[in-house]
C-alpha cells in the first residue's frame, strides 16, 4: 500500500494531460480510423511512459539503474534509424510506379510540392529554433512519417516526439486539410479539367531498372538520401522483379504492419510529460501544419503556372497529390474531381504525382541532411 500511495503522490497534472493525449490518439485510431496501426500504439505508449515511476522507461534507483523496455526499443530501433528504414522496404513494395512511368512529367509536381518544407525551414529559424531543430520540424511538410523520423533522429532533436506526432497526425488529416486549400487556389472550371490517360503499358524491364536508376541518380545528387531512397527502391525492386512474390507480400503486409506497430509504441519514449508539454510543442504542431499547407499549395500553383505554357491543360488539383501521403492524397484529389464532374477520372494521374512525391520527399530529406548535417 505504501508503494501505491507513493505513486499517487508522485503523479502530477502534466502526466494526466499526457494520458488524455494518449487517449485522444487511441480514439482517433479506433473511432475515426486515422492511421490506426500507428496512432493506437503511440497513444497507448504515451500512457505507459507517463505512469509514475513507469517500468516501461529507464528509472534510476538508489540500488542502480533499471533500463526500460521502451528506451531499449528506441535505442535499437530508432536511434540507429533501423525501424524507419525497414518500414521503407514495406512502403516501396506497396508502390506501383507505372502511372508515373507512363507520364514522366508528373515528377515535376512531386518536386514542386516540397516547397513547404523549405518555406517552413526559413520560418522556423525566424521563430528562434536551432537550425538543426528547424530542419527537423520543416520535414513534417513532406507528410512522410519515416523520413521525418530519420531526419529528426539524425539531428538528435529534443522535439522528436512532437515532430512524429505532428507528421503522422497530418498524414491522417489529409482528407480534412487538403480540400479547403485546393478549393481556395482553384476555380470550379479548373477543377473540372479532364485529363486523358493513355494507359500505356510499361515493360517489366523498365519497372526493374527504374528503382535501380533512381537510387543511383538520387545517390549522386543527394548522397545522404541513399539509405532512405535505397531501402524504398529495394522494396519496389522486390515487388517488380517477379521472382520474390512471397517476400513482396510479406514486406507489404507483415513487415510494414509489424514495424509500424513497434515504431508507434517506441516513439512514446519521447512523449514523457516533461519533454512534450511545452510551448515549443504547440509551435511545432502549428509550423508542421504550415509546412503541410504550403506543400499542397506549391503543387497546385505549379500546375496552374504550367497551364500558362502548355496546350493540353492539367487539372491543378493533381499538384496537391505531390505530398508523400500515399495513397490518401491521390484519393482525395480523385474524390474532389468526381464531386465536380462525375465523369472526370483523375485517379491514375493523381497516383502518378503521389508516388513522385514519395520519391521527392525522400530526396528533400537527404538534401536537408546534406545542407545541415
């Protein structure tokens, strides 16, 4: 009873707030089906690490130090970037690059949609954050959780927990955040633009060579991105090679889900009340939203600018799919097009832009590591 009483005495209101935040993440995962494989373990982990004298995280006693299992997982899975890289294999195995390969100019939209990252980087520095912390925060705009974790952990930022929560929350909020931005920047006439899809088949040889060539080119342009882009493209090579179907299926489902599960609960190591509840966390959430909005806007405005110079107009909405939230963003764009005109099918174009955004976000993360690492 004495130990129980001591734990109650050690409990503070900040920990209770973190329980509520953890409960909110669990609610969003279960009730709203928002990234449940990540938000549910993240929410439960936030509760675990904020229990008084929690045995899940490292505690220092008079008799010695007791290493917590979540800290152990963090050191062995996130501190050395293992979990994000393994997750990239699964993501690569999920992606079909054929819509992009049939229309290579869609690469440009993926690049344009990274504008918010660099815009937010400048803003974050102006708000007084250290340059490496600013770089870690800005990458939230990529809407790419594994890249956010990789970059933030590489720079050893103290805001890792807030950055990861923001990155995955905004990924889950794509259907809520993107439509108002798209409508604000486009006219009804622009949203009704039809785009033809040729449906040209891509040869198996091209599909196999593509991940290899992209890895080489990205490695030359941005050497620090090799680990990120390499594991992503390795996963895609497993998918396309045609001789590892069982491994491809395992990577897409078992590996991706298992790593995401472990990643979610491990991130909680950085969600203790003292590290999470501060004004900087709220500012990071706001800056992450700014990055996300400006990435969306960058893609849309690039498409509008392109239409000034080309004969066959593109629907500006596809530019918004240039963020890395695959495949949610392409689905949002497709749904909006169908609402404006039920005969306007933009899915394949949006998917092409979406997968180009996946590549562009990884390269952008590598560039940030090159510039500030």
